[in-house]
C-alpha cells in the first residue's frame, strides 16, 4: 500500500497498537486483510532530515478525532507508548502498511532496568496471557512497553529473534504460537578482591559495605535443596560437602542484608496461611501406673541456622538444607514462605546435658520398651547417642531447644525425635566441650517428620505424552483440568509425573484425596474446601489436585435427595472461581468419567480442559510391559515374546499390565523354588502364560461376558453369512497390521434378519467362540427404563463396558423391540434410546474395537436412521434353508447323535421342504427320543412286578415328546399316571446305568447284563418323527414375511416421513 500522512493524537489505548484514520480503515476492510496481520510503520522526520521508523499493530478501530475543516487524518497512539518511541502529540508522521510481514517464532527480551524485571516477574502469568493483545510487532530499534496492571508498566528490549531477520528487514510480527523468553536483570553483587563475583562467602566479608534501611524480618519462598532449578555450581558444591547435613539457609546477599547485617546466623520459621491451623499432636494413651505429662512438648518452630550467601539463588527465594527442611516440618518444601529474622545472642553457658526425645509410632500400643536413665532395653548409651548425632551432623551446626530430628531407621530415632536442653531455652552454637546425652520417654509427634528422602521419581509413562503435554500447558496458564479414566488407567501416575514437573519449576502442588472426606458432614467439607483454595492462593503460583472428585461431589441420582451434593458443588464452584479468576492457582481434578461429577461443575466452566485416558493399543501395551519389567528389575526380556503378550492383553489397562507383571514374577519365583532354588530369577514366556490364566482385568470385572461352545461346524448352511461375519469380525483382529493401513472406515455393524428359527441367534453364539472376541448379549427389555435419562445411561454404560472389553461384540436380540421407528412410542422411552444409540454407534469418537451385531425378524420396524452406513453397515438375510442347506443342517445335527447307515440324509431333506433350521433340530430330537423309548420298552416289556414296584415311586420323572404342530397333536390328559411313571422309571434306570463306569473284574462283568450305551436312530424312528413334526411357519406367514423382506431390500426409498400425524379415520396419532 502507498504511504499516507497523518497527525499523532493521544488516546488511552494501554497498548502498543494504534487507531487508524477512517479512510485507511475502510481501505483495509475492503481488502479483507485480517487485523492481526496488519503492521503499521510510523515514520517521523529526524533532526538531521533522516526518517526514523517505528512499528506498531492495529487495534482494528478507527480514530475518534477528526478535523473536517482541514481534512487532516489523525492516528491515535497511547501516550506512554508515544513517549517510549519519542513521538509527541501533533507530530506529522508518514504511515506505511505491511500486510504480509515476516513472523518471529521465538523472541528474546531483556528488561531495561531491574525494576522492570521485578514487575514482569510479579505479573508473569498476565504477560503470558495478554502480550499479543498489546504488542504485534517487534524491532531492535524500539523498546516494548507492557501494561501489566492499572498502575504497573514495564519496558523491554529485543535482544534476539528466531528465525533471524533477512538483510534489509528490521522488524517482525509476533506469531500467534511464538515463544517469548525474558532474561532476568538483577543488580550485580559486590565483587571480590580479584574482581570476580564470589559464589560463596561469609556474611561479614560481603555485607559490611552495604547500607540499606533495616526491617526486622524478610519473607522469602523456601526450596529444599538440592534442586535442579538452581545453578549447577551450587548443586555441585552442595552434593560434595557436609552442608546437606547442617542447618543452613542459602540466600542471595541482597535479600537478607537488612535483616542479618553482619551476622553469620539467623532465625528461620515457616509462615502458614491465615486460615490454616497447625495440626495438634496425636494423643497416645498413657500406660497404666504412669502419670501423664503436665505439658505436651512441641518441636521448635523458630530455629537458629547458619547463613550461606550464594549468587546462584534466584531473587525472592531461599534454599534450605535437607535437615533444616525436616526441622521446620517441610521436608520437601516448594515455594513455602519462611520468615528470616536476626538471631538473638546464643546461650553463653552451654547445658551440661542434652535429652533425646524420640517420637512414638501412632500405631504402637506398648510404650514400655524405652525407659528412663542412661540406657534402654536396646542398650543405647550416651556415647552411642553422641555418635548418632555426629553422624547426622547435629553437633556441627547450631542447636535450638526442642529441635526436630529426622527419622533414622533401626535406631532410637526410628520415627524421628527432638533435642531438649537441660534447664535452658534458646539456641546455642555447635558444642565444643563434652556434653552428655540421655534418651527420654517417647512422645507423640505433631506431624510425620519424614526421612531424608530423594524427591519423587520422574516416572517413565508410556503412550500418554499428548495428555501430559495438554495438562502441563493448561496448569501453567492458571486453568482447570478434569482428568478422567477408569480404575487402572494411569491417573495417579500422571498426577505424580505432573507434580514432579511442576516442582522442578518451583510451582507449589498439594493433593486432596476426596474419598477421605466422602462421609464427612457438610460443614466440615465446606470449611475444608475453603481452606484448600486459600492455601492454593497463599502459595501462588500453585496447583491444587483433587483426586477422585466424583467421590466427594458425585452426580445427582434421580428420586434421591441431592441437597448435599448440590450444596457442595456450589461451594466448590464459588471457591474455585475466586481462585482461578485471580490466576493465582490452577485446578486439576480426576474422576472415573465426566458424567460422574456433578453437572454444575461441568457447566460452570471451571474446567477449561477435559482429558480422557483410553485403553492403550498394542504398541503402547508393548512399551508398558517392557517398562513394568524394568521396574521389577527384570530388564532382560530376550526370552519373552513381548508382542504375543501384547496381543493377549487386548483391553488391558496399564494397572492391569503392572499387576500381570507382578503375577508373572511370582510364577517365576514359584518355579525357582520348585527347582530347589538352583535356577536364576529370570522371567520366561511360560510365567506370563500362567499369569494370564484366569486373570480378569479390572475393566472386565463385573461385565457379564457370555461364553459359548457353539462352533461353525454346529451350524449347517448359511455359508455366505458365515463368510461375511468372519470378514467383518475376525479379520480386523487377526490381520491387524494390514487393516491398520486401510485409510477407510471399517465395517462395524451387522444386522441379521430373517424368518424365525433360521439361525440368527445361534450364529451370534458361534461368533463368540470362533472369532475369539468378547461377547456381550443384550435382550430388548433389559435396557428400557421409564425414567427420563435412565435408558440413555444404560445404553451409554453398555457401550463403555464394551469399549473396556474390546475387541468385543455387542449382540442385540430382538432389535426391533429396542430401536423401533421414532414417534410411535407414547412414553418416548424408545425414542430416546434410538437417539442415544445413534450417537454411540456413529459419534465423534467412533467405535474402536467394538462391533454391533443385531438380530430381528421384522427389519421394517427398525428406525431407518440406524440402518444407514456408519451404524448398521450391512444387512444379512437368514433365509429359509434350501435343499442343499437342509442336507448340511441335518448333517451338522447328526454329528451329535448316531444314525443308522441305511438312513439317507438327502431323502430326509427332500421330505422337509418348508422346515426352518429350528424345525429340523426338533425333528432330530424327536427321532432320538423315539429311539430311547424303544429301548426302554424292549427291556421292561412284560415286567409287571417291576411296574408294580414303580407304582409306589410314581412321578419321579416325567418325559414328554416335543410336538410343534399343537393344533393336530393335543396331548391326551387322561393318560394313566401309572403308565407315565413306569416309562419314567425305565428311562431313568437306563440313563443311570449308561453313565455308571465299568467295574474291573470278571465277577462284575458276569453279574451285570451288558448295556448298549449307543442309542442309534433308525429309519422307522425318523419316519415316526417326520409324521409328528410339522413346520413351525405356515405358508401364509412365510409369504407375508417374504413380502416384508422384499420390500425391505428393494422397495425402500430415501424419503423420510414428513412427521405430520395421520388424519385418516382410524389412523394412529404419533408424537412426531
């Protein structure tokens, strides 16, 4: 664009952006250039006649000042910004516009003064959130003015740009994803004699020349050393000295000069939030026969320490030695606020005796082990106590009365303790004369003092890098995050990893186990919630973590009193919003699923991010298995087929895999013990095979998975349907690497429809066995509920269970009763079920590893939206069996019974035209019963005595012949009970003898008549069965269903009903 002249006018814009003249605004608006891409070059005439150019962004608005008489254009600039670039009001400038400027991906800034650095550090979060709203362009020739609050501003200079600017270009636009790095600018400390700054020096040598007003204390944020945030040099010195066992603070000289002056010692105490009270001591019952102590002794809260000066400590922070952290009750302090005061004079007269008071175990009931005097039952003498204290470094640093001591396992300080002076109070320098030590009666501790432990391990987590990145980024900008996932999905491990990263950046974190407060009274929980957020604000920047928030504030349950949950939700939202709005803390909560927490928490926008943990795929499971073995100290996995284990753990969560690895380790230990302990402790493939046996992952516990013994060989005919089922259900799992490269969406829904008794349900039963998939069967009425939302929740839970059990087949029997056409239900229950199923089957997330298999005999009644691609991808007709199919079905059925050789299956198939698969099964069963009755009658014919004896036992069992044609074959109700009882007894006796095992010995073989165990079906049995068995589907019914199926296949159109109710006489009114 060409150059435009304008006059500078001041306006309170509070940014480095400008308002342009209306004529230029209209020109830019017509060119459809985004406001963010416009960089305005403002050129002014210098004293020597040269033009000096500065660069600014455009607000998107027009200037409000006009001069209609002269026709001058005005550009409005903030006064503070104009002052920083040396432009006065009324100055004439030339405007040039750049709509495609170069972009800066990384900019390095440096404060102009140390005061600017302090202001930027104080408002770092505000700067991160609002920088692009104030500055669009950067240049090496002009300072940047940042408006950080209503009264605070800061000036920054550009020191470096990445990527570097091309030759001849002196400015760049800040990219929307740019990284901004601000270098600190602090006042340099006094130099040593050789001109170089001293990293570690005495107070007397470095503070004597400094003069400053002297407040009586300093408040600093404490961090327990060693810590990676501090300079490497202090970390090296710290690790390679005995300072880590002394009571010392590490601080910059400027931070404490006004307090400690020239002293080498100071008093340090922890400043707690106003709303938080220190917990009282745990009361331990006093043993019988012993008087209680008059006053409960408490560890000292103000402690005398050595002061070590170091320039490596950032301004505003103080480093604590590990033992000092324990002594103050903050063993792993991060951003804990401490008060540093000038130390009073130490004791001039040292006490002759120091008492060691151990802390008691709160779970210990017998306190009689430790006794008064110089020794205990364990034989701890004064010299031994002195050696223990010297080893801990207690005697080489200042000692304060009632100083808390850390835990030292397997000693008198197994649970920690404290030092008591004899008839003295205050603090003393390290003792130089001989002092005796005595072990006193143990007392209760106010807190768990902890041992000198390393920080939490940086856990190596697999497959959650994206989730970690999202959570870490969100908590650093002061947002709320909800992390969901089922038990064992890795929520706790992610929290530990996030806490580790935040502690490395000196961000205070604390966890709240909500399950511990689930049964507390409402007033107690309300006070606790307010205290939690008050603590988060006190230690700002901080992150408060609520673990299992759905246990504390669950969702409302219908037809139950939800007053408690609603009150807690309102208090939580109020406290959380007050904290988040100030950007003083971030919120991180975990729950089993998003709908498990109260709806108020979700709709109130306190959670800006929602991260859900899914079950890991095969590649991630492989990484988790290797990591689990590494944690168990078994890094050698050469003899283990990790890929096979990953294949066999489909649907397992990380917690399940960790448990599985522990079971495998136990199996290896058992194997080693069985071999006499000679084998090495190495895992083998057989250990994992044994561990997998009968192991049920947590996600499948309580899930009703059907198991079936039906195979494809048990089903005759339906060859094409079997092929499609295998192609859809088995191949994606069996040939997963091939299907993974398929760019198209795989088929995941099948509908089996056809005549009753044609094998739809038995096909679904065979799928569970043949395809190696988990199988969940649902009957129609199981998921229907009259209450609003209950049916939808049942459908949602059903698909979640299937997702947890993947690869899984969901089988809906009588699908037309679950998902009929919408608008024909007076209650609206099935309409809501259909809507929920549409969302679940083809939602935004899709079905991963879950297949839907539905069966119905009336596909025309199913809602048409479910039959579209993406939901039910393919429909399969289970037709009436043809002649070849009937032969195949009879052959499959005859494999379970014994047929005579003179029975021709083809003849039977020819005589059963119109029979369904169920009819043919009934035919074979009836023939089998005929053969059984014949054997019974032959064996006991003419046996009147046996019949008389059976009379007394009449009615033990009763057997009936299965007759499907009930209209023609009515059972005569006048049969004599004696005849039925006689036949029942004979059949029962025969079956009992057939199942009895053969007994060894010739006497047994001669004493019993041989029994023919094989019941053979002969032609006359089959003929008798054919005469009594008729088709279950009449010709008229078959023709009606055939017309329905033909209309379903070829007669459907893409038109949907208009939704208008019928106006015909007798027409059915609907809710559409």
